[in-house]
């Protein structure tokens, strides 16, 4: 088989970049460590731009394992952007509080590589390996603050539960392989159609009382595999009830890694989720949609209710991100096997909300990192009087939190409007209603943070105004502008996303045409 | 008339002022104030122009302007989400009202010295949001503007407010956003049911929704918007919020924001889901009647000036909801008149109370007495607001309430009696208040009080002018409102009052 290696040059370059950064630290021991950070950021930016320009119109497969289509390219650029902003926000933090900077940046690059491969995978084992590359990088990064017991605890918990979830997922994959004899998405699809049709026939024969169980027919293994994979993915995206590791890992991790985990980790898992469910499992939507809908509802409710009680800002953001996962799962629920247009709308809405959420979340964390660089504190009450001390940071945090709560002017309003719309259109009125109510509850705890910043005077020994380092301030301006732009005029972004999700449903469209034809 | 750009300006001018203010360094407080004043002057002129030029002989929606925003992507068809602006005869007076109250609000905010820049940025956001609701014709942007009008309230109250402000601000925000959850669900239900792939109200108005669907989702709009209009029993945020808010914000809030609620019931409920009105409008009328009496009785018991006015707002908004609930042309006409009348009147009330509170640092009615000696202008202006509130003929309140009572007598005579009772109760608390604080024996503690500043006098004049104008010559208002109300779906026609059309026999 001829493999077109030019399709995955960005991935090779990323691997090279990570190795070079780590190796450079050995060669240049006397260089100020922050230059490794800036070099990584520049490298990521160049790769992002070149990838966007060179691959935009590509629509090809790398063997049967990777697809390089619009969707892949969109997510490549997206992940590179996330990594770029994370690194930029991390430079001062790492310089002040961490050791072994080159490894730190190198691992961020490796994690990003894992994300890029994950979004491109169209084969279960490749996806699994990419996910593990991503997860292993994160296990180390979360525990990077070696001397901090919280960091160790978070890392250990994350690793143990992560390994458990990987095992679940692998078992699910093996079941799917056992039933269908294949691990490529495109080959699973038709089998799923047949499997579910057999189930339907089986049920019909039960109802008619005309026969017993056909041993070849039902393929319950397919369903069990599906459930196991969903559960494994649930761990990775931290959906309730698989979310227990999240608050500890978020609190323990160095702040830039918390940002990266909440943005990149989630985005990658959802890219995988979306591609898997729309290319392979879409025909069986009727079987899993209730499962995912309940998962989404519980995640939204529990995430928001738990967030109400938090006093630490990182834990608050952990629960807030859990609730955001609930909103994103609504996008999965809105996939509809019978209606490809609706499915594509749902996928586009999901990706749009994902991009809006990630931009917002990185903005929050960039601002909090700037605050932490100065104060070394991250409880909610420590933010008291921030509006007096650093009005721009306070504005950025307030804008981003309002965006997460889905308030107008900011990204969250437009993207939530569109994602809930997708659920309503697919007949999930109750789920949309829970989502809207949940985001109403979330406004309360976001307001509690905003109140600390704006209502109270600064407290404690350090009440001076302070400056934010230039690269960080620049990144923050860009991110807040992005949040406003998505909120006010998402049209161009939505257009790009909609053209990129089209490829996901080519096969499903062909299959449903075939089913209709029969 | 087809000059929709005038409507666009209503959003662009304050929006641009907001951005401009962000760029001004915060030490130049006066620059910020002048930007705000020039902005609201410009929007006031624009609002007056729109009100004047609105062609009432033609009626319907005018100044139509539509820019597509997202269309033909996925579930969105042509004009899926568009910036669609227009005003009808109901929105035109509301636009004028917002222009007046916003202008007066900037004038009385002149004395704010704490974080002036932030105040006016948020003020402009609120102001823009209110305009957006009155002129928006697309559900997405309508809801956008609705939330935008509610959101800055929290910070405005928390930073510049007084008396229990944390509690008042959080309660207000959560109750109002909770109401908008219902609106949000209702909007989606309507969108999905219509299946037209557009959020354009002009399209949705023409679609006939089934009775079952309308009966199910009408209360989402009625209660969701009604919360903002102080619908009983969801009104308790209103007195707490008004008391906590700074003067200008109370003015905008009671004067304009509460009207958004009643306006939303007309726009979303009565226009889009007319089939639901048969069942739900009597409910609204009953709740409005209860609020009218309950608010008036509560006001009698209050000792804090702002609480008196806060409860009087609940009572007067109860009249508005009663008027809407009658579903006949006179009652609804009266409701819209009352929205305008109560808007300027209550703004005047709050402006005056703010002027007093900033000097006296208390609003307890019991400690005041004989203020007329020290603050004659204050007493005169406050008195005009009070007399409007109790419905003295010759002032705007009379015209509005008369319409409402005539409309109600036709459908629910009992509630007309209740309404008139509550108007009588209003007389009790207003006159008692005046007798106690303004007249009565002079309390020497207030020897050092000064009369209103010239900014406050200017604000008061701006607000009193329409009160008197509407009281003695309501035709310009009724000419615009009545034909539009008559065209609302499911409206009973029970003849006209005071209208040019009734005089000319059309």
C-alpha cells in the first residue's frame, strides 16, 4: 500500500519540535530558561500557520488509520492554538515556580501531538494510542510540581483512574472488534446498521412470540462495547459519574497545565467522540442516544451544583468545566441517524461551542495565571479588590465568566444558543431545558467570583496595583477579543466549522441512502 | 417611512460611546460624563425624531431594516438570524421613553464620583440593551438585548448601590435571569414548531400555531417576561432591587426595564402565540389586579421612601398587566399608555429621592418634615410625580389608568373595581408621604439641606414635560398606539376613546 506521508508532516514536525526542545536544554545550559518557552510558542505558531495554509483543501486518507480532511485540519490548527496560548501564559509561571522547563514545554508539545492524531484517527487502535500519548503527557504534567503534595496527589489519582478508563475503553474496543471483525470506523458503520437491525428484528419476533433468540442475530457485544467505550470516554472528558479525578487533578496541576487540561484535553476527547460517533456509531444512534442524554443531563446538573460550594478557584473551574462537558454532550445527543442534516448541524454546534468554551477558558486561566504570578494564591476570596488593583485582569475574568454563563456580548451566548437549538430540533426539549436551567444556576457562582473582584476593597498586605508581563497581557487581549468576536459575529467561524463537519457524515449519508433504497 | 438607519443609530451611538469610554483614561471623569451626556442627547433627539416621524396613518411596522447575520447554514434558512429592526405604534413611545429616561439618568448621575468610567460603560450597555428589545425584530437579537439589559444591573447595584445591595443585586439578577430561562425555552419551542428555519419575528407572526402548542408555551413568555414586569407573585425582587440600586439605575430600571417585561408579553406572547391568549390572558388580568392592590397596600406600610416607590411600581405595573389582560383595544391601549406614563413618573420619583438621599443620607419618611421650606423645587417636582401616580386628571397617569379601567369594566367589572380601589390606596400613601415629609412641622435637623442641583432640575424638567403633555394632549400617543393595538391578533374592539379616529368617525 502506498502511504502518502506528506499528509502527516505536521505531526512529524511536532514530534521533532518536542525532541529538539528537550535536547536543546541539554546543549544550552546557560540560556535563560524562558527562551525555551518562547521558542516553543514560535514553533507552534509557525506550524499552525503553515498547516492551515498548506492543508486547508486537503481531503485524503493516510492508509485506513488517519483522515486528513477539513475536520482534521481545523482541529490541528485549533490544538496548536491552544498549545500556543498555554505556553505563552506559562512562561513566567514556569520560570518562577517550576524546574526542568524544556521537558515541561516538550511534554506540552507531545500532548498536542496526541491531540492532533486523535482528531485525525479513524481507526480505534490508532485513536487509543493517540489518546494514551495525550494522557501520559498529562499524567506527568499534572505532577510536574514535584515538591507539592497536591500536585502529586492529583497526578496519581488522574493516572490510576485514567488507566482504569483506558482499560474499559480497550475492552470495549476488543468487543467491537470481536463482533465486527474490524477496528476501522468506516467498516464498523455498516456492521452497526446490521447489528441494530437484527436487534430490532429480534424484538419484533419477541413481540410476535414467533421464535426464540437467534444466537447470531442480536450481537449484544456491540452494545456492550459501545457502552464501555462511552464510559471510557466519559472518564477522559470527565462526565459525571466519571468525574471524580477532575477537581483534584485541576487543583494539583500547575496552573498552565490546568488550563491546558481543561481546554486541550477536553477538545481532543470531544474531537474523538464526535468522529467516532458520527462515522462509526451513528447508525445505532437509537441505542445509545438515551444513555448519552442521561449522561449529559446528570453532568450538567451535578457539575453546576457541586460548583456552587467551591471556595478554591481552580476547583470551581474544574466543576464549571464538568458542567460545560454536559453542554457539549448535548451536541452528541442531537446527532440523529435518520436525519443527516440535523446530525451535521449538531456536530457543527458542538464544535462551535467547543471552540467558544476553550477560548473563554484559556482566557480565564491566563488571567488567573497573571494574578497567581503576582500573589501566589488561588482561592476565590483572594480575588478581592482585583478591580482596583488590576482593572484589566478583573475585566478579562468577568468577561470570560459571563461568557461561560452564556451571557450576551460574549462567546457563550451565541454558542449555547446554537447548541441547545440543535437539541431542541432533535426533540430533546427536556434536555435543552435542563441545560438552560443549569446555565442559569451557573450564573450564581460566576457572579460570586465577580462580586469578590468588584465589590470589595483589596485586603491583606499586598494591595498595590501591579503590571502583567507583556506577552501574557498580549495573549489575554487576543483571547478576550476572540471571546467577544465569537459572541458578536460567529458567522465566519460557524461557516468554516460547518464545512469541516460535512466529511464526518459522508458514509452515514451513503448508508442511510442505501437503507432507504432497500 | 423607510429610514431604518435611524433605528440602527439607537444601537450604534451608545455602543460606540461605550467603546470610546473604555479608551478614556479613568482620571478624566468629566470627559466620560460629557461623552455620556452627548450620547444620550443624540439618542434622545433620534428617539424624538422616530416618534414624530412614525406614520400613524399607515400604522404597522415601520423603519424596517434587516441585515442577515447567519443564514443558510444547517438549520438556519434564509435570514435565519438577522439584525432585523422595526418599530410599530407600541414600540415608538417606548423608544421615546428610553430616550427621555436615559438622558435624565445621565443628568442625575453627574454627581457620581466613584469609578465614573465603569459606571457609564455599564450604563451604556444597559441603555443599548433596552433599545435593542424595543426595536428588535429577531428573536435571537431580541433575547440578546433582553439579557444585555439585565446583566449590567448586577454590577451597577453591587458597586454603586446602597442598603443591602449584595442581597438586592443577587436576588434581582437571579430572578430575572431565571425568568429569561423560560423565555429561552419558549423561543426554541416556537422556532422548532414553526420549522421555518428563521428567528425572524416577522415570519413567525404569520405562522399559525396550534391551540395546544400555544396554550403550553404562552405561559413561558407570559411568566418569563412577566417576572421583569413585576408579575405577582414573582415581584419581590423589584422593591429590594430598586432600593439597593443607585439613583440613575433605579430610574432606568423602574422607568424602562420593567416595561420590557410587559412589552415582551405583547411581542412574544400576544403577537406570536395569539391562540394562547384566550386561556392565559384572564390569568394575567387576575394576577395584575392582585399586584395592583397588594403593591398599594404594601406601599402604605413602608417607611423607606424608595420602598414606597418600589411597591408603587409593583402596583402600577399591575395596572399594565391588567390592561393587557383585558384583551380589548381600550384596555391594551391603556396598558401601553401606562407603560409610558409610569416610566417617566417613576423615573422622576427616583431622581427626586436620589437628590434628597445624597444630602440627607436617609430615606426614612418618619424623620423628615417640612422639607418645603428648604427644598421647594424638590417638593414641587416630587408632588407632580405623586399626583401623576394617584391619577390626577391633567397628568399622564389619569389618561392611562382611565383607559385601563374602562377596558376592564367591559370584561371583568369586579377587577375594574379592584383597580379603582388600588388607585384610591395610592392616593393614601402618596398624600400621607407628601403631608409628612414635604409639609408638616419642620424638623430642624434638616437646616442644612440645599435644594436640587441644576443637573437634577434639568432632569426633572425633561421628565415632567411628557407627563403634562400626555395629560393634557394624549392624542399624539394614542394616535400611534391605538391603530397598532387594534391590529394585534385576538383583540376585541369596543370602540375608541380620545382617538382622532373616533372623532373623525373612521
